[in-house]
């Protein structure tokens, strides 16, 4: 990947952070960084027995904030977050100690109101209550809350107020589980 004078095949987090601080097109750079390091981070996380759910990158006053959401079939503990954080840091630092000051890394469970992003996420939570926001309106609305009934190919079926809606996964801006409290 190339962004202006930065080549992101051998990335240097401090260079990226400096470019982000100066450039109005910083979100394009964040997307490139996200794609580049996501594969390495995902491989590292999978190798120690966890699933990468999502990575969010955003600029902050000191540099780059990187939030990594992980999951495991037994749930996530604080010790799991520490273990994953230690696995990710060498990837972000790329052998450069000054990069430690250029980013803030957070590792977290996806939480009770976890995002559903991949087809597999939707498959795992069929029968659960979800709420979603669409990129564009369907039937004059963007927001839906109801039961996730099924996923077929690139669509999900959701039951909202006794009406079924088929929604393309690509048309979803964000989808989250609605937690049930007893």
C-alpha cells in the first residue's frame, strides 16, 4: 500500500501518526493501516486461541488509538486481554521503541452489545434480538430492531413488529446485539 510518501508494507507507526496529524485525508490512511495490520494481528491472535472480532483505529491527541475486540467461546477475561495485548505490541512497534509513544492500544471483549460484522457473526446469533442502522433507507427507515431470523448468502432476515425484512449485509452501517437482562 502507498499513501503519499509512506509505504505501508514496512510500516512505521510514528510516521503514520505524524501524517495523520497533518493530513485532512487521515481516515483514508487509517483504513489502509487497518487493512495492513489487521491480517498480522488476526494471525497473532488466532495463534494463541482467540478470535479477532474488530479493530477500530482513530486519531487522538497523542497519536493513534487502536481498539482491538477479541472473543473466545469461553468468554474473555482481563488476563486474556493482557495476553493478547502482549502478542499485538510487537506487530505495532515493528522493532521501533519510539512507536510505543505513538499509539494507545486497548484490547477488549466485544461486550454484551457486540457488533455483528461477518456472515459468521450473523450465523452465530440467529434467534437473538439485534438493532441495526442502514447506510440508506428501506421502506422509509434506516433503523431496525428485531429478531434475527436467518442469513442466506449476503442477506439477513429480521422480524420487526411481526414484519419480515430481507436486508443485504453490505447495506448495513452497523449492527449490534441487543442484550437481555433478567
